[in-house]
């Protein structure tokens, strides 16, 4: 049996212990890598996951069970929505207009509302149920949300019967007026778009032209602008 001086023996023991600790640590890392867990926190409960999993898709997936009609929705809308959006969804002050604007998208002053612009009704349900009423989000019950949306549809003439029952069963039967005007923008033949999907970043050519001055939208001050556009008439191109 080999014998070492005490100093060497202590050093050997320290190195051996360190190696063992490192081995255990590496083993733990491998185990964590295999299980994709880091030993932090805990798994979310089904109730916690359900509280976050509230998105609604155009095909109706994610809709909660419930129902409502515009007749009921009118009272709910008046109590919880009208202070910002008006009694008839016409908008108050600078709060969003939710109704009207049909056939204005090609005009100089397009009015983008739920009825004139939005492609899918699921967007309305998802947003209202998730974020409304303003300042008191996620307090609406599913039946209230269905009723409010039915009322908004009535104000946009998408439905004409205030007794029509909007529910998780009938929801996908509603086709929004502007749905067909939305397309997938893959543009495989567009200029300056490489086939690998990378955008042009140098020496790019563009056919974009200014067609209208911002003053048409009343967002550019009539006076106090730069010398180049102070004298430009409203609706002109700088």
C-alpha cells in the first residue's frame, strides 16, 4: 500500500472531494437538461392556465359557452360602454367609433370601425372580453360579451334582428363585410423582396410616391411648419 505525506494526503482528499462535487453538479445539469426543468417555481394549475388561455380565433376556437342578443346588449352597452363609445357606438370625443363607416375605406377620410374594417368577429370578442370595459377589464361574463357584440353588430347593420341569438354555436355564421379585402401578404413577386425572405437593406429601389399631404387628415398645423410646406395648399403634395 502506498503512503503519502500528510500534506499530500490532505491535498489529494480535497481534489477528490472537489471532483466528486463537480461530478454531482454535472449529473444534476444533465438531469435538468433532459427534463427541461430548472428546479424553480412550480407547475401551473389547470385553473391558472385557463385564466390565461382566453384567446379566440377566427374559426371560433377558444370561445366560451354562452349566448346573448342585441336587445339585452343595448342595456349592457349603455351601462358599461357608452360613456366612451356613445349610446349607438358612434364614439365620444376621441374615443373609438365602433359603428358606421361602411364604404369609406377608399375615401380620403376612411372610418375604420368594427363593421367597416374588421375582418373577423373573433377579434371583437377577444378584445372586449380581454380588455373591456376600460379600467375594469375581464369583468364581463361570457353572456354579457356576446350581448354587447350582438348590439355592435346591430349598430353596423351586420344583423338586423335584435333577438338574434349570438352564441358559441352561431358565432362563426357571422361574416364581416370587409373580410374578403384582407389577403395573405406573402408577395413572392414583389420588388426588393428577396426569395429567402430577407428585406433589402442597401441600394434599394422603391416605387413609393407621395399621393396626399397630411393636412387632408387635419394632423399637420396650417401655420408654423417648415418653410418648404408653409405655403402648400391643403391637400397638396410637398
